[in-house]
């Protein structure tokens, strides 16, 4: 191992392996020319190789063991249906939940998609609400809530991006109705138990396991009609959500490994 530095506390084990190879070498006379017969000889060459196994320093391991803090982690339960044409599984999902009168929620741009869902149910739905807006304004939620109660819906189906899914979350947590969401972008809101709402220009966020949608249907075909520019911005938004989630106070409170002063192995914070 050229250029490798082994820490004094490291335990190193070595194993030697002998390997032999056959090399094709022409026979030469003392003056460097090939012999008259032009024959070549096979010469067996042996060499040894040594494999080093380096184990972490015991001082480093013991230090981490003594500074590690305990924590608890609760995984979010979610049912995900993914694939091409999975939208056709929507009727069976409603049967599984034992519901039959759904309210369809979306934004104005997804009006055609809610009409398609209506055709899947042969028109047997509670109603359609196409007024979802960005950042889930409370006044829009209250309007959708009143519409849901007036039409005696027993379930919620949201289709679209983060605005529609956020509205579905807001109505579901207020009514206790099961929520099935059908994302058409890469917002990622469908996989979290967080709800952000705006009122009078101020945004508040809360978290509750009941906010998490019960079923998420990813139909790949629905993303094929997404405009290229929107697909790009939505994808970058998903990456941003993944990165900023590590800045949440809960994540920042998780234990971190602190390298030992004697350690030569850098640890990422």
C-alpha cells in the first residue's frame, strides 16, 4: 500500500498470497538475437501480494460510543401505488376503504383531469372543487370544507401538484375523511405529515400523523403531459425539499459524531 498511513491504534492484519503466471519469452543468445531455431520458452514467474485489512482505532470507537445520544424515530405509514396506468386502480382503492362518494379537489389547470376521474367513476362522485391555490390559503380551505360538507362526501381525492394535495390535506385533517392523492408533479407533499397554510399574508406550518394521505397513486403517464419547464422546476423543487429537510429543528437535534483528537479519519458533521 503505497502512501498509506496506518494509525498506531489501528489493528492491521495481513495475508500473503503467492501467485504464479506464465510469460511467453523468446529465447535469446548472448548477443540479444533470437536463437537459430526461433523457438520461444515459457518462463514461470512468481510474485507475492499482500492484502492489508485496517480496522478502526479502538480509541475512536470507544469515543463515539460514549458520546452517542439516544433518539426515537417514528416512520410514517403510507400506501403507495406506482406504475403506468395505475389511475385505473382508483375504484378498487375506494372499495378497500369502503367509501363511495368522493369529493375531487384540484387547481384550475387540472379541471380536465378531474373530469377524467369523474368518467372513471361513471359520474358517481360527491362533487368537484377546482379552486386550489398555492400555499393553501385558509379562506380557500374553508370554502372547500363547506363544499365537502354540503355534498356529504365520505372521502377526498386530490389530483395535481402541491397546491391540490395541500388543500386535500387541509380538508382531510378538518373532517377526518380518508384522503387519496394523485400527484402530477414532483412536489413531494403527498409523502409528508406536514401542512403549511397562509392567512392574512402569514404562513404557518403544523405537523400531525393524521395529515399524511392514506393512499398515494403515482401514475407515470400523468407526468408525460407536464410541460418541460414545469417538469424541470418541479424536479429542482423536490431536490430542494430533500436538502432543506435536514435543516429542520428535529433533524438538527439528532446526535452527531465528533471525531477524536487522535483520529486521522475525517468525519462529516
